[in-house]
């Protein structure tokens, strides 16, 4: 801290000395683009005939001191026509300079943001991709990050995580961690954003910059290993006329299709149930100790055996089951087309010293599931002041969010495939659930509450409501010190609080079921309730806040052929959150009153008679994360063509290491660039711009799940039946050697623009080395825990990103094409544990919760399998290899096959991906279409699970393709039905090579059609401009390698197509 203060004081004193060396007068001004009057940062300002000069800042503002008299100032910037302006010194009025495009396009004047500074893209040595407002507005969605899909090189939306909603798993140039959070760091308005990204309103966003290498992202230090996404929200400019904008759109989506997931024929399933009944499989289930239910078919078969129904009645019922399909009623009564609406209005303007912006947004989403939706209200305000003769500027911003979601969709799990959910008049019907109907009927005769389950009647009876509020306050003060120096202090306060509430009313099955289970019933006696009849309320309140304070000293200086751009500063960050969960029984929603419950005593459960305590629903959690960071960055440009950049950052946290030196991690980067097109020897008329660049450095990763200190979880006395005292479970044993994850990144690239901006492109190659990556390792049981989070693995990732764009046709009709292609290949280079072949092959095998097992020399997300030796010609059983020979000894195959004998197919994540976007425009019309592709990856196809089937559960439609007779093995790989439960055979079926397919495919991702009315073209038009647009997304597969799946990425849940119509008005 002392060193930083000393440096700041030295800068201030030095600036004062310079100011006293001669009688100079300050000349201030702003440089704007002539086309849209937006400020131009990075413009070189030089006193003609001298070496005195400066550079405009992020707001296009410059300050230069000149002696008294008349002078000429030269303004220059790559891609713009140089401008010379005569000035008389002294002058009291700030200058306003406008510059216009040269023969190049403005794409070369793109300003990218690192979150610490804005800089022209052509002067950057790092790897950036920027999506401007036009590109972001091409797609219609309520989630801002969705708009980066299939337009950003190196960034992919992973579809391997079925437990996450679409768009919640994103990777930038591969994975930089094994078991930690794979999500990139999100920065909003130069500060780390702690809230869910889906809270942000896309209509408030001006641009998104993706930082992909160390030179671009290492300034963010230990949280930048997965890449950084920098989001800039809109703001107004000084002296901007009043502008009013309005945007609205409606999106209709496909209804969820229950028939999408492949399922065996209902009639075949009824045959299986009849066979299992004849074999006596259901004997232990029909009168089981816990009164569990069996299917309606089995109930009728037992009723027939007991003489309760005749042969004719049984056959009639069986035929009825064969002709039913519960999915018909699901589609008719439970799903609908989704419908989303977006509205936003913005007001902005400014005077000479004041600029303001105010925007209001409202979204309402109705999902395909009935009674499920979300509303979002956002308010964004930003105010900027210039004062002290434009030597100081102040910014105050506030972003407020109010979210409300509700989900009253009933539980449709465990339905039988032939259940009827409604009669012919649409009235709810009862289905079997949890317990057999004989037990339920007897219990209701003794006084139990209605125990029937009617899914259709359950809609809206157990609504899950979530409401949260979020506020983000930003305050920034900038001071221009001596010439070239400025000081910036920024503070952000983020606050979130809300609650989640689910009230299972007494009319809901969930409440009635739990009350009945803890009831004591007897004929002629009033029931005794362990849980009082009434609603059950689960309530969770949560809150979180963070403080971020950053102080930054900036330096800009240009002298003859030399230009310096530097910054240094420090940042403090404190993030805390907490949550409390409670459950109330006997809850009355009208009065808000609940009833007391005995949580200590044991109550005999009605279905088993075994004693159990009333479920206790009270928990409390919280986290505290604190960071202290020092950072510095320096850029140097020589002769406007040689670029040098370097950055340093040191992060310290309360999570890591016991010793001070382990709490902190130093990270750095260095970059070089050479603008070849500025060389005289490359004065070629068709080369507008050509630059080569390279960078090397370290980023980091952090994982709050790992800590150097012992942590535990406390439980209340009611959960301790032995001594009735509070107790603690150990979560993490002491781990004083825990270190930060570090990612070493090297990047080299080439950027070009040719033929007067007709063609642009870039290609970059990179190499990422992950060091000290976290993972779960076995630990000494005597420590109180079987596993621990440790630094135990290294990885290597390499690849390239290619981006091309060009104008195929110029004229009244314009045709522009965009293409990007990314390649990423990764492998584990060190893994402390010895991987087990069964675990390695089980990844993506359909087993719930299966995580990848790292294998040295292969990708983390790999598809391995046991070699498949075909089907046995005699009985159709699947065969593997044992000692090199075909075998059906599944236990030996699974346990004796060595790791090197497994068959490696490839990565489970695409190694090549890209998109081709074509855009046509004519007069006010604009049409664009985007075709995306994913190549070089594999998946394990779902198929028949005979263990599940022979336990009475319906399975995959592949059942119809199974081996049934000798010779079938010549045209099918689907094994025969073993007619019994064989766990080891099923395990082999799940992980053998016959199920693996290539995931390569080409998809028609989206298309857009728009027409813009301009006031100068429509003289009587009341608006400055009006744009009407239509958009369609997820339009289908054009080609796929695997012909036996509908969609390689969406095999069980479809990618729903959506269609949008909207209007945007500029006043």
C-alpha cells in the first residue's frame, strides 16, 4: 500500500514540475465519428511540426498544453482520414473534432473493452471477439449470453450437461478446470458481476467482448482461467440530442412433445408384464411390506386370479391398455406452445456537461409446461457529469431487477405408460402412485384423507414461487492530473435478496400423502395425526451482497514515434451470501398460521409400521469470500506499428493456504504486435491492414468448494436419534497445501483487411496448460472424510480460431458472408489417481450422476468403451473380449479388462465447430441466415435397458429391433431379451462400443428478416426510424452422421423451435 501511495504522489509531483517548465495553456476537446457522433478513443493528437502529442481517452477526450499563439493540430487514426485543425491559444471553449471513415471500414476502428480500459482492436496484442449491438440484436432471447451462440469464435454452448438449462454451460477455448466451475467470468460495466447473467436485460446491452487469451484476460487474474465475458451496458454521450427508443417482440415456441423420447410399443410392454406375472416376479411386490403399488395391468391380473373379474373382462381391460398411451393426454392437457413477450423503452440525452440514460424493461415468459413462467422488470439509469473544465468526470449508475417465477406444474414422474389422465369430458382421473389402491382404499375407510392422485387436478396445487430483487450501484470518479495522467476510482455495491416458497395446500397430493403417512388409524376412532392436517409450507429466504472498490492510475503519452499507455492500481472485494430454509406444517395460507409439530418422537408410518421422525426442514448456510488484488498493465507503440504489452496481477484470498505466500498467486502476461501494413515495403494497394501478434501469460481459477481450512456442517439435535444432541459432519479435512489453479496460455495470430474493406479475417493458434487443477482425491478415513479437494491434475489444450467475413456483392443489393471455424483439442497430462476402467467407460453411459474419470493422454470428457464382439448367433447375447477371445463372462470382462484395452472413440465435446452466416440487404430490407455445425465428437446412444424392463419398467423403442432369431445378428446390434434381471450383462450393454456414435452434424440454427423505415425516405413518417423484424430459431438438422437419432445433441429432450416478431422504434 505504501508503495502505491508513493507512486501516485510521485506522479502528481512530477506532473506539477512539468507544468511549471513553460507558460503553457491547456487545450481540451473531444473527437467524434462523423457518421454517428460517437466518441473515438485512441486518436493520436500531435502539434504539427513538433513531437508534442497526446491520445484521446475512452470518451474521445484529449488534453494538450500549448504556448500562446496560433497552432495546427493533426488528428490521426488507422481507418480514418487524418484531420488538421487550426487553433488559437489560449481558448476557453473545448474543441469538437469530427473524423470520417477512410477507404477502410469502421470494423478496424472497433474499440474493445478489457473491463479495465478501452482500446482500439488494431492496437491490441491480445485475443478478443466483440459482438456489437447490431449483432446482439439479431437474435431474439431474454438471456443476453444466448445471443453469443454460434457467432463467437472459440466460444461453445456445451450440450453435455443435461442437468443444466440450455445456455448455462459455456466454454471458451476448451476447459481450464477438471471438476471446478467451467463458466467464464462475467464482467458488467468494468466490475465482476455476482448475479445470475439471465437477470440482465439484453435491451440494456451495448456490446459484449470475449477475452480469450492471457494478454486480454490476465488483468482479471485468478478468476480468468475460463475466459472473460465483458458486458457494456448502454450510456448516453455529452451534447447528445434527446433520443427515445421503444422495442417490443413476441416469441412463440413449440410445445413440448412427450413422444420425442423413443419408447417401446405399449402392446409389447403389456406382453412383458404378463410374462413377468406368469413367472411370479410380482409376488413379493403385490403384498409387499411397504404397500408399494404395482401397475394396473398387474392389479387386474391378480384380480382375475382371485376370481374378482372374468376372462372376458380381463381381456377387455388388457386390450384397452394396449391401445392407450399416457403421452397423448400429457400432450393434450399439460403442455402448450411457449409464449414470451419483451418490452423496453429508453430515454437518453445530454448537455455539454451532463449526460443521462434511463431505460425500463419488462419481460414475461410462459413456458411450455402449464402453470410455469417468469416475469422480469428492469430499471437502468446512468448519469455522467463533466466538471472542473472537463478535468473531472463523475458517473453514477443504478441497475435494479425484480424477478418473479412460478411453477405449478405437477409431478408426472412414475406414471404408467397406459395411464388415463382424463375422461372423455376432460375430468381428472385417478392413477396409481406410491401405494397400492387396496391399501389406500382401506386407509380411507378408516378415516385417512383422500389418498387418490389425479395429475390433472394437481395443476397449480403446489405452486413453487420465487421472488428476488437485485440492485447494482456503480460510482466512478475520474480526474485528469498532469498531462497524460489520470486517476480513476470505482466502487460497486451489489445486493440480492429474495425468497422461494412452495405451499402444498391440503388439497394437494403431497400434503395429503405426508399427513396420512404419519397418522394412526382405527375403526370408529378419530385419526391421531403426527402431522396436523393442513398445508405444508417450505420457505427459503436468501440474500447476498458484495463490495468492490478499485483505484486505478492511468497514463497516456505520445512523443514523436513513441506512445505509452499504462495503468496500475489495486482492488478490494468482499462477497457474502446466506440462506435460511424452514418448513411449516398445518399451514393456513389465509391466516399465515402454522401448527406445532413434535420433531423428536418416532411415529409409526402407516404403510410399514416402522417408526420415523417428522421430516425437519430447517437449515442455514452462508459463505464469505474476500479478495485483495494488485494489478498493472503497460502498452507501448513505436512508429504506430510495433506493439508491446505486459500486465501483472497478484490475487490473495481467504480460501487458500495457511501460509501467507500460499494465499496469494502472482499472474502475468506479455504481448507483441507488428502492423505490417504500416511498412513502406508492404505498400500493396489491395492490403488495407495486416497485423501479426503473439502473447504469453498466466490466468487463474478459483473454486470456493476447495479451502485450506477444516470445514464442517452442523446438524440439529432432532437429527441425532442416539444421544439427541447437535452434531457435525466434516466436509473438508485440513488441506494447508491447497494452491490456486493456474492456466498458462500462449497465443499467436494474424489479422487482415483486404481490397478496401471487402474482406476481413483473422486466424489465431493457442496453447493452454492447466496446472495444479482441483479434483476429488481419496483420503484417509481416519480424518473423518473419505475424499478431499486437492491440486492433483494438469491438462493441455491447443487449437485455433479462424474468422472470415467479406462482401460478396456490393451495390443496391449487398451480400455479406461471415464464417468462423474453431478447433480445440485437450488432454489430461497428469492425474494423481489411478483410473478404473469401469469408471472411465461409464461416463456418458446413461448412469445418473456419472462424472468423467480423467485419463492421462486423453481428453477429460472422453468416450471410452469395452470392445464389442457382436451378438451370439445362438441366443443374441452381447459379447465382449476376454483374453482376446469373444466372451459372455460379463463380470470377468468388466473387472479384468485393462485400461489400455478399452476402445477410445474420441472427445465427448466437439473438437471442431463453427457457423456460416449470410446477410442480404436491399433498400430497407435485410435477410440473414445462420448455419452452424459441430464436428469431431462422439456420444453414447441410449437403447434398451433390459434390467429395467424385466423389473416392470418400459424401455427404449429399440426393443422392436432386438435379436429374436438366429441370423438376426447379421442386421441388428440390439441384444436379445434375457427374460430375467442380469445386472452384469446390462452393465456391459451400457458401456460397450456398439452404442457409440459420431455426433457430427450441421444445423439450420436461425434466420432473420427485417425491414427498416427511415424518416428521410418516408417524409410523413412520425418516427426517426422504425424497424419491423421476424426471427426463427432452432429450425432443424440439415445433416447428421448418426442416422439412428433425431438430433445428436438433443436425444431425449427436443430443441424447441421458436418464432419471433418484433418492432423497434427510434424517436
